[in-house]
């Protein structure tokens, strides 16, 4: 669902950290057709992913357990548009 507003509603930021890492933050309120909220963190030792508050990836070098993933959540998922 998009919202009818009369202002810019998209923001993108490139973040530089003291240790040399970089990150990207993106946000919008009216991207058609609307996607679930997604959060991803990736680095040289692994990655963590969430969609709508549920973990979809927990892949950390040297860890064999995925503490926050159920068997269903552990499957690689594609973000699908909200209806």
C-alpha cells in the first residue's frame, strides 16, 4: 500500500565507520507495490538477515548453530510484495 503525500519520501544514506566498513540505509513509504521490512547485515565473517522481524539468514563463520532460525525460517527466502 502506498501513501499519498506531497513531500519526498525516499532517503538513502551511505555510512562510513571508523574501522573502514561501509553501510547503506534506504527507506521509503511509497514504493509500489510495497515490500516487507527487510534488514541485512553482512561482513567478512558472515551475514544476518531479517524480513518483517523474522530471521531469514544467520550465517556466521565458525558457528554451526543458527539460534534464531526455525527449520522453515532457515530456508533462503525472496522478499515478496505485500498485497
